[in-house]
C-alpha cells in the first residue's frame, strides 16, 4: 500500500493511493496514518480501494506519517559522503535528532532561516517504525518496520558544523524535514538496501546514488538504536545521504530563495520544494 495524508497543514486526512495513482479517502476507517494504525496494517490491507471515496482535485500532500514522536537521523552513513565532508566513517553510527517541528509535507517550501548562508540538501531513505522495538536483534528488526518514504534532510551547515554544540540546531529549522509523498508499506519494498536515489537543484543533478552503499544498513540501524531507547510506532529513522550535497561541491554551493529542489527514491515517489526566505 501507499498511504498518504492530504489536506491543509494541521488538518490532514488519511488516504491511500489506488492502482491508478488517485487518492482514496480512509477517514471512515482510521483517524490518521499514525501510532496504533501502523501496528496492524493488515486492517487497511483488507480494504478494497475501489470502495473508498475518491478525492477530487490535487490536494496538498502532508507528511506521510502523523504524530511522530522521534525523528532520528544517521550521519555519515555513506563512505563517499563522509569523504566529501572531510570526515572519517565512524566506527558506530552517528545519531542525531531532527526535532519533530521540522516535519512538513514533501512539496512544502524549504524555509531558509534568518541569517543562513549555508542551507543544504540531502536525499535520504526514511524508515517508519510500525511496532515497538526494544533490544531487538538484527534478525528480527524488519518485523518492526511499517514502511519507507523519501526524506530531504535539509541542513544549515554553519549552524551544524561551525557553531559549538550538537548537530540538531543545524538540522531542525522549520520545514527542514519534508517526508513523503507517501508511506510505502514494507511488503512493497523487496530490499530497502538496494534503491536508487537522486536529487536535483534547478534541474541540475547533484546526487545520484543508491542505498546499497550505506555503511550501516536498515536492519542493523533498527537493532542498534533499540539498544539505547525504545522505538515507537510512527518514529522516523532517516538513514543518511549519498555524495553530492552542497557542502561537497567545489566551491560549496548552497540554497537560496527561488531555487527548486527535486528528489526521489526508486519506488517511493518524489518531492519538489521551492526555497523561500523564512519570515
């Protein structure tokens, strides 16, 4: 299934994408694509999409998961991206948080923070947790996955790297976490560790990679994180980015108002964001 949340920000409704690519309304069956709904997706899988009301027009896509408790990111998880960043591949995964207020829809604007001169892009595979995971083994980790989606881990490099403290302040500005357009359930993704991914700015391709070059792959990451804290349904894990970010260009290139960012992952859909200066 491809599950979506659509409508005005803060008033999104649950839906699914039918075989013809149209949105079908799930409001009569679930309140949101979130929490308990993700624990047993078999309930939604039994519904005939043709029996659901067709959503007319072209409504806004919201973030494909609601009520996310934790937005966890993995840094330097592609060896070639670590190299372009001038950093070594870490002996264990680098973990940092994007605060959940950064979450937005896949086509909402990228808001460049006041004073920012180094706002950057990162196409990433995001994993959405479906069942609570605590001290799980790598062998059992995938049983805790609801599905996958596209994430743009938008970053302000000066805030992230050049100012003291943790990375989160360079990763969590408003609209720095677009996810979606839809949540693709686990059964539809044969191997999350072998998906092509790409990102363009103003039509020029900067990132063109694959999840098969991740240092720490999805089952390991879920198991690893679950040793430190419980993962809950609706939690999002963004798994790192391949090379081609603005920081790695020679000279570095960063986003400015009016730039158009497009990105996608094989089988998971695409995003399109126009950059704006934050008010």
